[in-house]
């Protein structure tokens, strides 16, 4: 499955990958465009007798595919087709589509279950960002669509929201700053959820935080590293809905969101241990 409208879509690369997967016969590999054809369901793949489903896309596309296919008896092969490719960097030593497919075809992969950060209606394979800082994702979306006018407007709103918007309080267990954070990043680790609280005291800090989110490199922004936990509740200080950015895509949460470390209910194809 590919996204032909993506700015990072490369027709020549997809043709090469089809040939590799088809062992020289590209026509033997069916390609689905998620925008034009839609995401196949578990039932679609089961009826077609599909065992392995290959998705070439960014973190948002891979999250959507896994979300739709949880509980399926087959396995998904993730190929990097985005900007940050956080999931693929997590799964593979070499984040190169040709190398991944070659190793897969050589029988060097096996099904595995990875950890994720699961909320009430979303899960993050790589990260969840909760709080006003998540609105920087809207800026990145506009830039991705080359809509610079809207991007400038969204950036101004994101700065204002980060500075004056309702902060995120961490509860059950209580941790971090008592007055909360403009953004809380949650990422899965084998033994717990890593928590990073994003604070800023000046306009320059907020701009730095926003640029870090735009580049998908949160470590560039000012933050607190907190102790890993098995579960955590993010609460809006004024009970308003919490902006969320999940694997790079924007969602709107409830005023309180409980996140837990969980195992994804879908096999991913990973290098042999």
C-alpha cells in the first residue's frame, strides 16, 4: 500500500520494490493507493488470502494501517516513506526500503509484537504528544501541503496556544511540574512509557519547541525527562479537550486521557533476533 499524493512518494522506487517483491515480476504484486482505493480491512485481506501486507508510508500512514488491521492474523511489513520514519528507525538498523525488502525476501525477518502507548481511542507506535504544543502539527501539515499562508497563521496560533493555552497536568501517578506542561511526549520502551515534559519561558523557547516539533526532533526543544511509568493520566488544567499528535497526526482528545504501555495486537515483520 502506498500514498501517491504524498510529497515523498517516488514512483520509480515503488516500481523497483514491486519487482523485488515479485521476484522479478512486478505485475505479481498488487499495489493499493490508500487515498484512491482506501485502506483494506482485516476482512478484505482475509478473503483475499493475504498473509503479509506491505505498507510504504510515513508514521501517520503506518499508524492508520495498523489501527485498521489490529487483530488480523497476518503480518505487516513497514517500509519508510515519510520524513521522520520513527517506527522504521525503531524496527530496523538500516532504514532503507530496498535493504529492508531484500532482507525480507531472503527470509531474514520474523513476526513480532511491539509495545505501543495506548489511549482510549488512539495508540502511538512511536510517540504521543499531548497538550497545546501538539498544535504545531497543524503547521507541519500546512507546510507539507505547501500552504504557506495557512502555515503562518497556524504558527501564530500555535505560539499563542503554547504560551497561554491550558497546560497538561500529569496524574496517577502525579509527576513533573505542578503547574503542568505545554506539551507532554509519551514514547514506548520495553519496560515503560518514557515521559518528556515540554516547558518554555520565553517566546524564543516556544519557537524552538515548535521548530523541534516541525522537524520531528523533540530533543531540540526544552524539556524535563521524567521517570518511566506503566501508565499515566494527562489532564487539561481547565477541563478542555486535549490536543494530541499521535505518530505525527493530529487528534482531539478528551479533557482527561489515560495512556498505558500495551502490546500491539498485530504482528509486524522484524529482523530475526
